[in-house]
């Protein structure tokens, strides 16, 4: 037996220390160190005596067969995995509690089982009866999924080694698994890491694909074992605002496919429904005719997605005005505000600024700058933007509107959804092609756009001399109270 080495391991990031301390120096979290045996499962005596064998080295060139994939039968899920689950690969799915991870995986396993594959669902969190209840609710009770409520990795591996190799195994969740090879308590970093290692070894050896469900901490990281993220082949996060019906599955890491694709689902009373045209969904509850909203023509992976950005700019009553943003990068918002102040004469230091991406989507593209700026200025001067226009373009620190990729795809989607015009970077006009079907308003600097919106404001504006009074759309008044 290995000499046991006790260390204090941070349960948030996995850093190990010789003695206890209140704060983890690696990730900065407080009170996350727990005592663990970190000697590992291979005794040192064996490790050091083993003589290395030699192996053949290969060249980079040469043909390898395509990774054999197993299509899940859910096109949104396949899109994110890059075309299906790869044989022998391990995928980690993270997400907040209650977001729908178990529901998604119950649906996916049932479809595969119905297609005749051996599929196993191991639940460490719920009793068999609970999983059955969910399946019943989803109308999937008849699917021949093999089900068990187990937490011992050794028992799971022995059971699954018998009979035909399963094509897909779901472990819900990795935090509940434990292995005899380490002495720490279940749920600790060492346990989770060792359990994941054992399961990964099983997947590589047999060729079964494994999906590990992982919990997420309050700041959105897969809890405890960041290390597990490095061990697995792919990491997906399942996101969504609790109050909204939309759920987005996003690839964070993928050794066998792209990482910028998203899958969009809607949670209904009968489980998750795939949303094949997200733009329609995100724009379905637009409130037309309110100042402070602009439609952004974005791209997620290979797919264009139109989404509404909502801004509220209101005089502040605080010493330091508030800046709050949902669904977009706060530092990007600060940058756009700084450019508006510095180059366009838009004074915002006396105003609270709120920005929201409708529908619970998170936008990562800098191309949203122009739409955000348009929404902000529109709210400030209380002038409604044209309801049939989309916006996209990156704003540089000098106030120049810079081109972004995939202009034709953005325009095509906008035209398809009935938009009449697009506000876009001057230099992207060439990419647009003549047949965009939209009237193009090319702007080369943010100042031009601000002047246009301000002109709309003053045209309508003589009567509305007190913009503050109706600058607050009712929706925000409710939300902010
Ligand atoms: P679940 O898959 O258990 O979440 P997770 O495994 O990520 O913790 O989903 C739980 C939520 O989903 C729960 O609040 C109820 C809701 N739900 C539906 O709205 N419709 C359904 O058909 C199902 C099965 C769940
Ligand atoms: Mg669950």
C-alpha cells in the first residue's frame, strides 16, 4: 500500500498545500481547503521499479480514419458535439442545478436506446424511481435504457464490463461517484479526479462513449475539479436564465469538433424541445416601438442568430452611476460607453446604464458593439430606432466601426425574418453582395450613427421635452423595483 500523504486540497481549483490556510492562493477562494490523501492509486514502490517499454514514433502525415460517431437523433445536440458522440470519448456536461441536464440526457439516451443501441444511465443523485418518473413524464418509459442508481466506480466498471460494450454511458453526476483507490470522502477533488480517471480509462479501453454530468459552482465553473475539464475530450455547458424557457448548450472544449456552436432548446412541460430557428424565438416577444432596443445580427458558430439588445439609460441618483449588464461582457460595455463619451460627445457619467440581451442568450462577439451603442443612444435621447433594422459591427477605441466576419450570412438571416435594412460597417458593404435584399446603411464611425439617432430624437422630440419622464419602459420599471 502506498505511504499515505495528507495534503490540504482546494475544493475549488485543486491546488494542494502542506498545511491548512484560510485562503487558497491559487484561486483566491476562502475556506475551500480540505484534508485529503493525495498519494494516488499507484504505489510508489511499483512505479519506480517498473522499467519503461519502447514504442514506435509516427509522423504527422498519414491517414487516420474519421472518428466513428454515434448520432444522438437530436440535431441540436449533434451540432454541438460536432456530429455525434465519438466512440471511446468522454464528455463533461456542466450546468446549474435544475437547468435540465438530466432531462436532456434522459431524452438523448432514450432516442439511442430506441434506435437499438445498448445505452446505460447511472444515476448517483436520484433513485431509480425518480428517474423512471421523469421518463414517464417525458413519454419515454418504453425506451430500453438500462438504468441503475449506483455510486461506486469499481462496481459500475465491473457491471459494464459484462455483456456487449455499451455505446453510451451517462454518469449523473461525477461529484457523487467514489472509488476505493483513494481514501478521501466522496465529492472531494481527489475522489472526483480518481473516479473520472477510472471511467475515462474504461471508455478508452472499451470504446464506449461516456457522458459525465458535472455540477457548477455559483460563479459558473464546473465545481471542484477544474482538473476534470483537462482530462475529458469535450466540455459542454448547459446555460439559461432560470425564469426563461430557453436553454443553450455550448461547447467549451471539444477535441473532435468546433467549440463555437450552440444548440438551442426550449424547456416545455414535456421535456426539452429543439429550436431549429433561434432567431424567431429570440425575437418572438419583441416590444416594438420602445426606445432603447436594437436588433443585433449575430453569428453563433456557423449559424446566424438575431437577438434584441435592450438598453436603459436613466439619470442616476447615486454618486457612482450603476452599470449593469446581462448576457454581454461588462468590460465591453464600459468600452462602448467610453468611446461614446470620448468621441461622440455623449455624456453618460450622470446616468445609470443597464443593458440586457433578450431571451437569456449570452453574446461573446465584439460585433455586438454597434447594436449596443445604438440601443444605448436610442434610450438616452428617447428616440425609437427603426423596427425593421438590424445592427452589427465592432467599434474600435478610436470610434471607427470595424468590419466583422460573415456579413452575407447575417444579412441573409435578417432578410429571411423580414427586416428591411441593415446598419453595418462601411468596409463590409463590399462583402454584402448586391442581392442582400436589404437596404444597407453603412457607417464608418460611431459619430455618424449617434448623429443619425439624435436627429430622429429631435425630429419627434419637440413635444417630449422631458425625456426622463418616459425614458423608462414599463418592463424595466417592473424588473428593477
Ligand atoms: P433536471 O433535468 O432535473 O435538471 P438538472 O439535472 O440539470 O438538475 O430538470 C429539472 C427542471 O426541469 C425542473 O425544475 C423541472 C423542469 N422540467 C420541465 O419543465 N419539464 C420536463 O419535462 C422535465 C422533465 C423537467
Ligand atoms: Mg440532474
